[in-house]
């Protein structure tokens, strides 16, 4: 009971406090209530949506843990879809309820009445989120058993996109026409950063002498990255061309806020890289994460396969994630071995 009340308080706190402050508040409340027992007061006044309250409390706990805004948004979407469909107290859901829900999700019907077969990756993501949610409910003593324990996870073959070859990287560079496009491509490639990390960067974050930048990755883990001299040249040229007082590293072309430009949106980054790939004539999809993968592959070759170095540079918490970048065939290794990041 005590932990449930604390979690519900923190769920309200995340609306007005930072994750770090919420974590401190939670610790304070736990210490103050340590010697007390709580008893729920029975009342028949205003009923409330139990499922929504529990989902909100869970999401608040994950925000405090440092999960990204995008991850929380995905969790919110999946859990609310599940709660709306199940039409049952979430705490009373059993394994059969979840099996029936997954079976229905596999063959959804669209607005035109046609059956839409969802990808295994989509179903696997849904199951992973439900598994984590119910494990949290069990750990916080909302429920005794996790209904997901009896449900096997779907095995999904991981298809890692191939990195750009040195020739393709040059084609991408040649396709850039504006100062902003040139700076974006070089910053992504030379830093190996994720899209969300680049999106949050400000001009004041860059050490222009060393090229070092402090970024906050998944779960707000801090790490130091570096951009190349080429990236710094293009970035300086782009910043000199701007006539605004916005601190964001990359901004919109058009004014959007009180006659001022705004921070460049995530979708614009994605569209920019994708369009450049098409203009360059590269015969495979090119997106922001492909540049991160290209950086990792090139760094792996230059460091003679030193996985710990690549793991630290990419901000991976597990070496198994970094190992995916080591799965290159001999032809790719021989082709790229003579070249390096320039």
C-alpha cells in the first residue's frame, strides 16, 4: 500500500518537476513514511479510471528512471491501446486475455475493412512493453504473478542496415547543396550520435578548440563525443550564415515563434538525410541511424576491432549491442580497410 501511494504521488510530481527532482522527492517520502503504516479509506464518492491511473503511475516511474520522451510516448501508446481494448481491470488480466489480444493485434482490420498483417517486430515490441509493465506491477506488489510469464517472446530476426561505403559517403556529401545540409551530414557522421542527441544540441555545447561535445544518450547517460575538423568547418560556415539569437545548433529556415526561427525538428532531420540519399543515387534507404552505423563500422576498422572503444563511443550499455557492428563480411572489411574517416 505504501509503495503504491508513493508511486501515485510521483506520477503527479513528474508533471511539474524534473526526473532528477522526482527521484529525490521519492527518496524523501520513503524515508518519512518508513515508520508508518497506511490504510486506504473506503469511499463511494467520485469513481475514477483505475486502468488509466495505473498506467500513468507506471509511466511516471519510467520518466524518473530517465527514459527518453520518445520511448515514453511509445509506452503510452501501446499501454493505452491495450487498456482500451481489454475493457477489464488491468490488475485482473490473465495470460489468456493477453494471448487473445496479441492474436487480434496480429490481424488488425483497417478503416476500409481490410485485414492488415502486422510485422513480427511490431508484435514483439508490444509484448516487450507489456512484459515490462506487468513485471513492474508484480515488483510493486500490485499483482502477485506476472501474466506475461506464460507467454513466449516472438523471435525476430534482426536485420542491421548496411553502412555506407566510402564511395556512398562521398556521394552523400556531394548531394548537399546548402550550408545546413553539409553541416548536418558531417556532424552526424563524425560524432556517431543518435538523432535525439543531435536534436538537443545547442551552440554552447561545443568546445570549438577540441571539437568535444557532451551529449546525453538513452536514460540520460552522459558521454563525450567529438566532431571532426571537417564538421567544424561546415558547422562554422552554417552558423555564420544565420541571423538569429537562438541557441539551438540547427534551426528552421522559416520563422515560427514570435518572428524567430525555432529548433530544427526530428522529422526534418530524417527527411533531410533521406532526400540527400535519393539525390545522391544511393540504391538503399539512407537515414540518420545509417550515418551512426557507418561511423561505428569505420571506427571499428580503424581501431583494429577494439569493441570496448566503439562501445564507449556509441554509448552502448551492453557490448552485445556493439557486437552487431562487428558482423561484417570479408569483402566489406577488405574494401573499407584502406580508407578511414576524413
